[in-house]
C-alpha cells in the first residue's frame, strides 16, 4: 500500500515483495536447518544416537522453500490499480 501510495510502478512492488520473501524465508530456512540438525548431530557425536543427516531433504528445504515462497509472492502481488479501485469502492 505504501509503495502504491507514493506512485511506485507495479514491477517495483513485485520486485520488493519477491526480495522480501527471499530474505525472510531464506534466513528462516537456513537458521532452521542449522538448528534442526544441531541437536541430533550433537547426540550422534557423543554416541547416544546414530545420526546421518538427510542432506538431499535439507538442501531441498533450505534452497527450495525460499524460491517457492518468493515466486509465489511475486505472482500474487496485486497491481496498484486493484487497490485503488478497492479503496474507491469502499469509500
């Protein structure tokens, strides 16, 4: 809404939504992957639990999830004209 209020082009709004999704989900996926593997890895190092990390699934989660979310946010970002029409309709 702020970008459309200052007259930003719809392409800029989509790009901002895309990169915001990449940064947020990317950071969350990397931190979640590291912290999720940390506990079982530590238990494996002390010999309490044999643990072999599922690297393909971890890589898919850490790399694939941010890409899917970012593309979805880019596709689903509405053009400014829709919000302007909505505001005129509600007023």
